[in-house]
């Protein structure tokens, strides 16, 4: 494609509009995106024509929806969106350009083409979408802009200038910038761009091989070594072996791969490793091999000798996962002191992993070693770095517990801070600990100002147009993007209500969850009602419990199917559903499990009732059984004791002792959901009583 000055300014706008962004390696690993393939010239001419590289004329907002709330004729918009869905981007652009410059429908098509057009959208189109005021999705547009830049291959000086303030965010951006530096004779600059990307990014085999062919001799040996180890941490053996020779570490790659596969001779290969190849990765693989062989003390000895510097570890978060697994094995062996040392020496980087590591270290110190002051120090660290309500409530609850025991401070103040997060497990426990009989789960009430601001938002009106045109998937994208950007609880409530009004409880919940994950206090907006049809007979479990399970299992997606084959609202396996239906005298239908929410909820509630009876009414054991299977629940009773009838502190410790991270979290999430729905339905909650006594 010819490169002209209008396109140069469009490219700059595409990237500059996003603002400063973190480079690879500074904000965690980005989701995998394949390197784009070159556009066929025929496709370019078909979709864009001779004027494709010219920036679009600026357009300003216009109200399209009538005062009576109608959305008017959508035929032209629908034809443009249909063309886009069929991959006919040129046709979609023609429809867009035929619309009045000030119309909402032109804005919608401008945005939709830039977001969904894939690799066939020129940078000028993306720049036009970014110029739309107050439209969300700037991060997606930024990524698509880099892909456009890759395809257009502009002058290398322009590329370098374009990225001067905003480092690349995609593989396409990294490659086009590295190529530009090389064309300008600056191999060191190219290496600096490639280094953080190559060390961390997961790529398809084809893309990996292409980068090795083009840049293998430019990328430093240390970067190849870091990539090899990071891929082995992720158990991507083939990726690691592609660079093992360039890394000068073939022996380590072979031995480590043997550990991953579980080869009998992998331990011997690790022991034969030359000293110059015994990097942090060697310690990791050796410790993992010993731990898998049941040699926990020996594994701990190796791990405690390993480096703790984040740069040397290559993937500090993978190290934390192995430390967590090993430390829990040591706890089960009764070696709490070594378990604490293993956890406390972590070097995790991701905030979620840091919070998890600090909790484990604090819990081992406080509950295992009786050292409340040391425990409090670790819990305080969680409060310093955490952002989400789950981690913050956990930090303040355990700080309160540590202060109750011996640590300095005001226990009640910590519990009060935890109780502010009323939709969380530990927030609810903290509330009862200080005598509160209700938790803060009120429904946000939008103000008049919220209403006025919300209805004036062009993307909100665009949602109604998209839904009317039969393109709900694009509307859903706007719902999610707005949920990630709106800051007013009132406006977020209105957004969720819009989703509920179209009968999409799954989407309404997504809006609530996205807002909650950003630390916005939205009360019970994150726990909507109405997803379970009134036709369902949920007496087996009760309404609150059925909602609690459905929210966690399927997020109220009637058509949900898990990788294991569990189906529908309450995620029933077909075999289980068949048995329950037979007992209840109902006709079994596999199809109805994912099409009839009432049918699924009826069978699911009956199954929940059976599980509650099996475990003498214990919610804790029922939730464990629902997630990990009844056999696991019985195994963990043998290993950790029976939580039924224990005091609340012992029950909480039992839950935190569950060895499966997913199940441990599941029990807490379902219990907190249950309390919120009890509050919504009856105005009461009793998490302590439910944990101790069950039903």
C-alpha cells in the first residue's frame, strides 16, 4: 500500500490517542496474538480501493434515538453490519461513508469496522474510530492500529517516531518497530525492542520459527536463555527446544523437559548437569522433580538454595506456584517452619500472586507457628498492594485476627475495614465478628445526574441501535467496555439494568463483576436476581443457595457447557441430571439442560439437596463435593479433620487448608454469594452459623 502523509498522521493518531502504555514485561504477559500474515493485494483493493489510506473526515455526535425511546429505521446500519460480519469490509465501509457525517449510525460503523475488521482495516479507519469522543475500547483500537502499521510497512523513520512515546503492545508492533530500527542501521535499538517481548511472549510455532529466522542472530543469548526457561516454566517444551541451541543450554532443556514429562531418568539428568548450566531454572526443575517423587524435605532444601532475585528467576510467578504447592505439602507433613520459609522467600510479581504468597506466609506464621506479629506483617503487605475487594477484605480480616492474638493495633478497626466489603467471604466474617447483623450489599440508586449523563452517552444509544439491528454481540462488546470504564455506580447500575431488560442476566452479571474487580463499590449489583425462571422448583436447595451456585458455576449463562461437559445454569453433568430426573419422576432431556433454565435449575436444586443430606447439612462439605467431588470431601476429612460442629476459627482454617486452589476459592465464593442472596431475599445473613452448623 502506498504510504502518504495523511496515513502518517493517521498512524500517529492511532498510537498517540491511547496514551503512554507499558512495554512488554512491565505489566504482565499479554494475551497471545498471532503475528499477522501479509494482506493479499487483491483483498486490499477489494476492501479499500484507491483512497483507503486517507484519514476520515472528523465527525461529531448526533442524537439518533427518538424522544419516545424508539430507535428508528435500522436497515442501512444492519446492511453495513451484516457486510462486516461476512468479512466484506469494503462494502461495510461504503455503507458507512454513505451515511450522514453527523449520524449515530456512521459512528457505530466507524467503531465496529475498526474493532472487528481484523487485519484488513487501514490505520486511517482506526484513527477515525479513536477520534470518536467518549467511545470505549481504546486498548483494542491501539492493538488493531499496530496490526495496521505492520501491514502498511511505512517509512522506518515514521515508525520509530510513532512509537517514541508509546512502546509496542502487540507482536505485530514489536516486529515492525524492530524491522524499522534494523533498516535504519540501529541493531542495538532493535535488540532493545525485541528483548522483553522475546523473553515472555507465548507464540504459535509458525510465528516463533519466523522470528528466529529473521531476528535470531540479533536477539542476545541471554534473551534466548530467558525465553527457554520461561517456556519450560509454562511447560511449553517444544517452544523451549526451539531456542535451546541459541541459548547454549540444550542439556538443561532436555533434562527439564524430562521432569515435565515425568521421565524416570530425569532426576539423574538433572544431577549430571554441568555447573555452568545450573541456573535458577535448574533449581526449579530439580525441586519439582523431588516434590513429585514425594521427597518434600529434599525438595525444600533445593528450593531454599535457589536464587530469589526476580531477574534470575525468569518467571517469579511460576516460582511462587511451585513454592505454594511444596509449602502445602510440608504443612501436611507437619513441617510448618520450613513451609513458612519457603513461602516467605517468594519473589512473586503479579499483584494477585503477591497477595496469595503473603497470605500463605502470614497464615503459616500466625496459625501454624503462633507468631501473630510476623503474621500481621505479611497481612499488612497484602493491604498495601491489593486492589480488589476479595484480597483487601482477606487482609483486614486476618490483620484483625492477628491483633486479637498478640500483634499491636486496633482489631476492631481492621474488622470494620474488612466489613466494608460486604459481598466477600472475609468481609462477612468480619462483620459478624464485630456484631453486625447485616452486611453492606445495598443496590445503588442512580441519581438524576447519573440518568442524564448516561442517556447522553453515544455508546449507550449505540447499544440500543445494535440490538435493534440484530447485532447483539457487538452490543455486548460495548457493554463490557463501558463496564470497564464507567466510574459512577449509578451509571453502572443503569448499564446492568439495560442488560437485564433484554433478558440477559449473564451480561448483567458481567457488568457487575467487571465493575467490582475495579474496586468500585456496587453493592448487590454484582448479584442480580431473575436469572432462575419462576417455573423452576428449587425447594431442594432453596432460592438463595440455587442462586449462589448458579452465579459461580455458569454466571447465569443458560447455554454454558464446561470443558468437562457440565451443562446449563447449575452445571450438571448429563449422567447426574439423568439420575436426578429419574428419582424425581421427570423426563430427562439433555438438550433442555442448556435451553431451559427452569428445567436445569429444578434438577440442580434437587441434586444440591441430595448433597446436603449426604453431608448432614454441611454447606462447606457440600460445596467441596460439588466442585471437587464427594470423594475429595471424604479424603480431606481424613486429612484435616471434620469441620462439622467446630468453632468458626477452626472451620475457616479447614477451608484454607483445602489443597486445591480452585476448590478453596470455590467454597469461599459460593458461601459469600449465599449470604448476599440471603440478604437480598430475607434481609438477614449468618455466615458463622452457616459455616458451623450448615442447614
